C-alpha cells in the first residue's frame, strides 16, 4: 500500500483535462501574462484610432524631435511619429513572431521526442542532421534564400523553419531521454499501451514544458532577428513598421537620441515578459 | 567501538544543557494549503521519546503521520505550515522554520524515508553523499570525512564499503540503498532518528534485517527512534511505546504490548482485527467499514464515529479527550468516551 | 564662421556648461563646411609623437596598380607618390615632377623630375623608375584604373631626370590622369626584390614607410621616412592605423581618448560633436555625387517625360536636410560642385510637384505605375534615401516597392540591368571631370553603358569626346556646361546630394586636411 | 566512453563534409561575382573573364568541387580572392579572438545563469522570481549593440575602467578588452539558460531527496547546488546549441567592440563573395560546433550517470 503523502496532490502519470483547466485558472503568472499580451493585441488592433498620425507619413523638417503633445514619443529619422509606428509595428511583430516559430516548435518537438524515445539509429541520424543545421552559417543561408524566393516576410518563415527547429529537437530529446527511464513510462509500456498513445499521453506532457518555455523566448528572438535579416533583404520591407527595424534604425542615434532604439526595445521586452509568464504558467500547469 | 566513544564525549556536552527526554512534542498542529484554503492535517499531537527507546506512530495512509515527522525535522513542503505546538530536544524548545531551526536540529535529529531510490541524489556518488555532512557541517578534512563515511557504511552492515562508496544510487539494491540512507542519517551524529516507513517498500527478509539494524543502533548509540508505519507487526517488533493516529489526531497511546494486546480504542481494535493472524486459522480478517475521511470534510465530534462499532449519539458531538479509563494508570490512554467499555472486553 | 566665434564658443562652454553651448552651436553654425579654418594662433609645428588614427576599412594590398578600394588607396599614398598630386583645395600640384613641357601637336609630354629626391633606402629617384612604374600601370590587364592611361602609346627616359611620354592623340585630362594613385612611382624592377616581397616591405619616396605588411591585420604602423625629399617633414615619428568598421565604436574611441583622428563620421553625429570641446569636426567637399539611376531599358523610364517627372517630384533640399543632417548640399548638376568645370548655372529642373504631374500627364503613363527601387540593404543612408524617394513619388501615383539586397547581389543585379531604379554613388578619382563624364554618358566607350542607365544621346556623346581634346580652359568649361544642361534636361539619373568627407580629431592634432578625392597627406600633421 | 567518442568523431566528419558541400553549392548558386567585386565598376568584361579563369571559376561546378575537396585533403584551404594571402593565415590571426570571446561569453553566462535560476526557483512565483524574469527578458529583447554601447558609455567613457574597444597588444589588454564584449554576448545567451534551468530546478525541488538533504541539516545554498546539478541537463543542451549560434553570430559583438575576430571576416567575405575564405571559415566553424556538441553530450553523461551513452 503506497503512502499517499499530502504534497503529491495528483496521482502520478498523465494529467487529467479538467485538472489542467482548474490549475490554469488559478495560476497568477499565466493570468498576468495573458493580460499583458491581451493589452498589446488590443493596442495593435486599435492602432488606427489611437495613433496621432499615419505611421508612414514623413516630415523631413521635424526629424528626431523630442517628446511633444503632437508626437508623444517624438519622431524618427524621417520625421515619422514614433508612437504610431510602435502601435502598427505590434501587428506585424506578433504575427511574424508567432507564425515563424510554429513549424520549428512542432517539427522540432516531434523529432526530439522520437529521437529521445527510440534512440539508436533514429537518434543518431536526427542529431547529426541537427549538427549540420547548427554548423551551417546562417547568413549564407539567408542570402541564398533571398535569391531563391526574393525579399519579403515569406523569407523569414522559411529561414526560421529551416534553422530554428534544431533547438527544440535537442532540448526535447534531452528531457525525453530522462523521462523514458522513469517508472510510470515503464509501467505504461508494461500495461501494453501502444508506443504512439504512450508518447502522446505520457512522454510528451512531461517534455513539452521545456519546449514551451523556449518557444516563448523564441518569439522574441524572431522579432529581434528581423533587424539583421532586414539588412540582407529578408523580412519586413520598409516602410512597414516593425519593432526590429525600428531598433536597427535607431542604432546610429543611440548616443544622441537614445529613445529611438530604446522605446521599441522596451516594447519587445514587455512582449517578452508577457510571453515568458505564459510560458512558465503553461509549463507549471502541464507538469504532472 | 569508535561510535560509542565519540558519543560519550558528545553526550557530556549535551547533558549539561538540561535533562528531559531526547525528544518531546507538545500540542503540535500542522495545516495544509489546498486550493486557496487551509485545513488542519495534524491536530494537537503530544508525545515524548527517551534516549535509547523507540516510539511507534501507527495509522492508515493519509492519517498525517508522515507530515508530523516532516514537521518535527522542519522539512515541510511549501504548502504545509506549523500552526501551533512545541518541539523540544532534551527539554529545550527548537524553532519550527528557517536557518535557526536547521542549526538547532543539527547534530540532534535525522530522518530516513520510504522510497530509498528517490531519497538519494541520483547524480552524486554514495560515498560523497555520506561524507557530505561530516565534511560540510563538522568541518572534517576531505580525507577524514571519507574515512568517516566508510566507517558509517561498515556500521550499517555494508559488505564492501569502499566499492559501494564509488557507486551511484541507481546501481545498487533497495535494501542496500536503505542502509545507505541510515548511514547518511547517522553521519550527523543525531540523538533522535525519525523513520518514515523505511521498510514498507522492502521485501520481508530485507525488512527484518533493517529492523534488526535499527534496533541494534538504538541500543549501541543510545538513539531515540520515532518509527512511523501502518504495519502493526513491525511496530510490535521494534517499538516499546506506541501511539495510534487517525485523521490527524492521536486516538491511543501507551506501551506497545498494552496497546496491541488490550486496545482501549475501537479503531486500534479494528486495525488488529484487519491483520491476517497466521496462527489463528479460524478468525477471518474483518476490515473496518468505510474509509479514512478527507481532512477537508472531517466528521464532527469523534472523527472515527461513522466507522465505529461502539458509536453512540454523543460520539458525533463530544470531542473525546486522550486519557486513561477510570482508575487506571495514565500510562495507557484512549481518546474515546466509551474507553471504559473497551477495558472490560 | 570666423575663428573668433569658435574661441568664443569655448569660453561660453566654460561659462554656460555643455547644454548652453549645444544650444548656441546648433543655432549659429550653418550646415556648411568648416574646412580651411585658419588656426588662430599659428604656433610653430612641434615635431615628434605618434598619431593614432582609427579608419573604417583595412588595407588588403599596397600595390597602387592593382586596387581601387579606399582602405588600400589611403594607405599606399603615404608610401608611394605620383608625379603630380591634388591639393586639399582640389588643384593639380607638381610633386615628384617639378613641371612639364608639351609639343605643339599636344601628343608629346616631357616631365622634369624633381632633383635630390631619394627612395626610403637612400637610392636616388631616376627616370628609369618612372618609366617602369607608368608602363607597369598602363599595361596591367587587371588594373581597375589602367583605362586612365589608354591614350599613352610610349614612355621613355631622356637622361636621368627627364621622361618623355607620347600619346596617340591630344588628351586634355592627361596631367590629371598622371596624378591618379594608380600612377604612383615605385623603384624599377621592384628595387631587385620579387613583386610579392617588395609589397611586403615597400620602398617609396613618400613621407612614411612600412615593414612586414600583412593584409587585413587589425592595426598597421607607418614609420617616418628619414630620406623624405621635403626636409624637416614629416613632423610625426609614426602613424598607427587601427581599423574599426562600426561608426559608433570609432566615435566612442575618439571621445574616450583611445585615438586622435577618425574617418567616416556619421552625419547624424556631427551636431553632437560640435558640443565636444576637445574634438574638432572637419567637413571637406568631395568629388562624390549620390545618384538615383533610372533604367531606360524599362518601358516606363525609356519615356523622357517620366524621367523628368521623377526628377521634379524629388525634393533634394528636404532629402539632404533630413537624411544627411544638413552636412551635404542638395543635388543639382550631375557634377559635384568641387569638381573642375562644375557649372553653377546648370539648367536644373527645380523641385515642383505641379511640374512633375504636368510632365507625367504628357508621358505614356499619366496615371502613374508600380515600380521597384533596388538598394544596397547594408547601408543605413541608402535605406533612408529610398524611403524618402518612395514617399515623394507616391503623390504622382508612382508606387515604389523597395528591394534591398546584400552588397554583392546588389552590384551584380544592376550590372546585369536587372533593375528599374537603383541608388548608388559616383566618384571621380582625379581632378579632371572627363572620368565621370565619359563613364556616365559615353554609352559605347564609357565602359558602363552610361552608368547602367543605357542613356544614349549622340549629341551629348559628341560633346564629351570634344571636351577630351579641348585644351583651352574657357572653351572646355563651355562644353561641360552644355553637357551638364543636357543631363539636367534629359534626367537619365537624378543627382540627390553631394556628401562631404567628415573626419573628427582631437584639438591637439594640427595640419590635418583632406582633398576632394578623400586623400589626406600626413606629412603636414603635427601634435600640439 | 572512448569508443562512444570515437564513433561520434566519425559521424562528426560526415557532418562537417555535409556542411562544406551545402555551403559550396549555395555560394556558387547565389548572385554576386567575386571577380567584379575585386576589379571594380570600371573593369571591362574581358578583364573580369581573365580573372575568373585565373581563379578557376569558369570550370564546371563539379570539377571545381572535386578540386576543392582534394585541396582540403592536402590541408590547403585555398587563397583569398580579395586579399593576396592564404585563408589559413587570415583565419589563424583571428581565431584566437573569436575563441576568447566565445569562452568569455560562456563563462559570464554560466556565472549569471546559475545563481539567478537558483534564486528564481527557490522563490517561485515571489518577487525575486519575477525580478529575474524581468531581467532575463530585458536581456532577450534589447539587441547586443544596445547593451554594448551602454556598457561602453558607462564603463569605458564615464568611468575609464575598460578600453572602449579593440583587441590590444599584450595578453592583459586582450583580457581587458574582452570583459565588456563577453558580458554583452552573455546577455544574449543567459536569458534562455536562466529560463530553462529555472523550470528544471523547480521540477527537481519537488524530488524527495531534497527533503533528505534538508533533513541532513545542509544550508539552503548547498541544497540548491545539488538541485542545480540535477537540473542542468536541458540547460546544458541549450548552452551547447547557443555556443554554436554564438560562434556564427559574434559578428555583431565584434563590430560593436572592433574586435578582429572570425565573425567580421565571415560577413565581409560573404558580402564580397570571397568563396575560399567563406568555405574555409564554414569548415572551421562547423568543426568547432560539432566538437562543442560532442563535448556537451560527454559532459551531460559525466554529470548524470543515469544517461547511457547510446
């Protein structure tokens, strides 16, 4: 008869659906994260209403102006209103950020789980492919992509699809290796549960936590990566506003008008904060 | 024996700080946080254990006995908290939480757990884990701490200490792991050893060896042992004093022989009847009806009354006190208003 | 802006503190050049010391005849010297040659070598060295500027101190061509060493020497040439170049006192630098013009009216003010103002949206069209220019999509005419304007199909070739004025602005000046 | 252990070869002509063609690649188009800079990650946890050049503690010049490691042996040390991957601090299509990345005996 110690509120093994929902509602972190991201999405949707001026309207005789009533956050190097561009940029960045990591997240986690669970041949093959992708110089790949599919946002999705899944694969593989050894997976396998069901019901819920936490960071990495990719022709094309390019354009003025790069930077940080709260909240909820 | 000699020298220093039993618990209550609300899981527990003697704490799973032990050695999980009561070592009260609590218990109290695999650090060698306390807490040099560890491993009966010391927990058997857990506990030279069902996960033969080891250590090192279990046979073999716990409260306390031969509480009687008595071929085991109540919805009055064959009207209103039946010595008490009826049977 | 004001500034700085001075500086200083600013107290130069110079591009070779990269040119021109050089004011100045005589048919030149000039190893400079160097440069199949010497048929020495050069036909830009860095003089047969060994430890007539040159090294030290022909110079004992390609980092190293001089100061920092009391900012006019080139192979830009509409829609005054922070003059003629025969009265099409719409109405695309602007994505300045042009053409209904590419992909795109519009800069390497005129307008002979615009106007081409043979300065000026008018009216490309060279140096540096070609002679520099 | 390392080195060779082939193909397919880049705009088609022939670029792709392979076999990594020198000498002078930078960045990121992750895990959901989260997200959101310039302004200009930039000449000036760049680079990696180590440590904190440790009377720091060792596995993997990314992305750091490393050479040689240098650099970086991954796996097995080296 096993001693039911009071801390283990749950029976070991998979987490029931009802329980996830109850824990999700109670986790303060998750709630805070959702409110932050919710506010940002709201600001993005209301951009046309809130922003003082059209985001691309230039005023070449009032460039780099300080904070004022007309321009609450000042103007950039082309005299465009920084606040308006900040709000419109939220639309592009959240969309690009989330879409760019979807494929890497799913594909990487799948490969990582399979490699970690089945081991031997599958594992070696997968990990060597991962090594090739990691070792490949990202810039050469990006320039090649621009040539093949031309500039624009499509390039970002493909660049990240090709290069970013490796992180998920390696992280998930590491945790799968450990979970595979645990007692309840052995017990479930002994009870005759098929590999597929076992992977989905028992292995994945335990390994997904690390992947989710990384995914939330990854979205921020995508938004910031738009800067370097933009120089090489990939990603958001001017004049569309996006935080990454605003930070990049602000680089030259960091010592004179430091707010130009810092404000979009802080916008990325706040988004990152919201996402990381959600990431950790989800990880806690899903943990058995 | 090296251990005895050192103990004598240490004993001298402790004796000076005041007499009284090695471990005394007065009115200990512990609450647990469950979905934003607190429930009392351990309610006003009091008992004492003298040096060299073994005290049994018996009860079904979920009765709060394991939580009690964790409260005594202040390793409660974040969701649990000591509400009231005192823990005294040699008559001196020790704080419940924080750095002071740990310092006060160092060299006084140690604990071993049920699942020996998960109780040991999987990535550190056994020798290192045993030598850690002597090295870190008693400032012994690396060499002398390692020797102390080998000595302890020999003390707990390991055939080849030096090779075991270099192995890792997942590489050795359950029984051997439990001996190592005991060695680790002894490495802090405690005077009180708390055991949270250390033998339950072991098969019978190994179980007996561990119990003999504990009994031998108790006498040789003058240890006060608190042994938590749901297995009355183990308690009878090891402990001279016993307390029975039900839903967070002590329902019967006394000498083991008295409590287990002439139980003064219906719950203890029920526990005894539930055991398959090998030599009594005729009597079939009669399990206690119903199941342990959840601490969130405890019955009123005497919490055992819904399952009690002696239950009467008042049982659901009066909260029984833990005391001896009329004109009997207070050495054997029961928390049941019909305790006198139990005497007659 | 007289010098007195600058001194006043420093006193005001002390009295009002930095903030006060910035307000004053921003308000009073016009956006024009601070060049040629006479020092108030003309103290005597103090010899000695090492100049620490942070430059943006590292040298890859010191061979004058085999490079066109800025990092190489501005290093080797301290070691090797041509017969003539261009002074900071943009004038041709006799250097290793004291002068020349030319035959009546303008086809034979005799150069007189400066007496007493020695190589850094003490050997005397002879006519044989000059013959060897010029022949090596003009016959080099891979030489980026060997086309400048295409008019030369033969070079021979006449005694030790005279060199005779025969041309295939009269060639007005000849002396300017000779002053190009690619025609710098090196010892005959590399002074007996192998070519690679020579350029590792070069022997030159210049003010400095270098030993053990390794390409792409993080830093390079030039030592004083003891045998330099100008006695008493160079004042400096040595110059240490460090190569820092990040603009901010160069500036921070100057402000941190880690270096004395830096090049390529970003225009955005010029305003802030004015308030730094111990740093002086020098804007020097250059032979560079930034161009928006229109591809006449594209049906839209084959139409002259469309090109004129585009030229008039772009407000170069606003563009220069915003994108270069007022450091560059707005575009007008396709010749930069600092170039010889620049005509102030060029009939430039003034910026006017109405006139632009009128011309567009006369074109085949009155309602506008969609097009694409190719730029080198890695350069911040071009990204800003592109977005300004994009928004200034919108009112005409011309919707411009930007196509930024990395440097090499960008170059190969426009050189294959795979573009509709693209932005790049044109630069003259010598004082004579023929290089720019023929390269950008002579469709067949210029070598780049009129700077890849495919602009082919026979009358303009005739003018360009005529100017190459015209020796009378007044007549040559009139010819180039006509050429500039024709370009302004036909708008094969839109001159956007004329960016100056911007250097910054600590106030203890004196005698530092930059010629319109971007070269800075360091023998005149001394440390206070 | 040795047999496993041997087998991994063999598969590493395959990986490096695959990377070389991939880079070779993409480079030669991409637009941009190295001969034109060297000769400048005025060069005529004939001149460009003579140079391409001299570099062998006019041969078929297949023959170019076979020639390249046997060059590598003989240890000759080719000569740079742009600079009249061998690629090996270019790389040799710069590899120590990048290696030192990557080493310093890894050191800083570990020194920053472990205490912060431990603090966040021990004080789960309390103020310290959220502060650490805010700090690490700031590290992610703001780019390297932002931190670089702020650090320079603070520690090199106002307080002249470190040089503004540059690599310096003596060993000490190298070290001095690496502090700020190393710190800046670690701001990019540390946030990801902190998050992963924190989640790992929270899971381990629930394990029973933590109670044993506390019962032993060990201080909170010692307990967290044990917990960190158990939770380090996923974070170690991330560190392995991120060091690989760091090698590729030292470009920004080297640019901001004017360090003559491989990163800036890679970017300039790509933009000038200096094929031999790009290929040589890719080869060197691929070998480094594969070795680091092998090292991470061996370290993981060393740290966690339960992992059988498959």
